[in-house]
C-alpha cells in the first residue's frame, strides 16, 4: 500500500469557507493520481485523484477536479469535487455548489451551498 506523508511547522489558515491555504500546504495537482493511504499533518489542497484513504490533520480543500474514492478524515474541509466514500470532519465541513458526495458524512458543523449533491446518511452536531 502506498503512503504519502506531509509535515509542516506553518500554522493553518483560518476562516469559514475560504479556500485560502497556509504556506505549508501540501498540494495534489489536477494531473496527479495515487492509490493507497495519504496522510498529512498540514493543510492539503487536492485537485487530483486518490483511490484510498485520506487523513488530513488540519484543513482539506478539494477543488472541482478533485476526486476521492475512499474514506476522508479531516480537521476541517471545503469540498468542491467528488467523494465516493465516508467523510468524517472533526470541525466544519463546507459543501460547495459543485460538490458530489456519495457516502456517509459525520461532522461537528456542516454548511451546504445550493447545487451540492449528497447521497447517504449524515450525522451533524457532535465532534466526529
């Protein structure tokens, strides 16, 4: 199983649904694909394709071209792409208008823009 890791001493960015990331952000570009487990202790900007599990200790921002087929666990998340699998967010999850989620969601707080698609069960209110 492939494992990618990223560590940074930079502080994470803050703010609601903003897609601005910190200087220590790990970027998975649009033309990147991987299979296996991806782990990061810093913020992640994901525009590529991952088949497997994604563990992001801080903030995950998935662009419109981003796709994950597997489980996502993140501190907070902004999703504009496609997720096929379980999504667990310890703090706030923002589903943007272009988001497509096929799987179950657990999050402390969730915002959903008009146009976002979600097919599954949702548990909101308690820390994930």
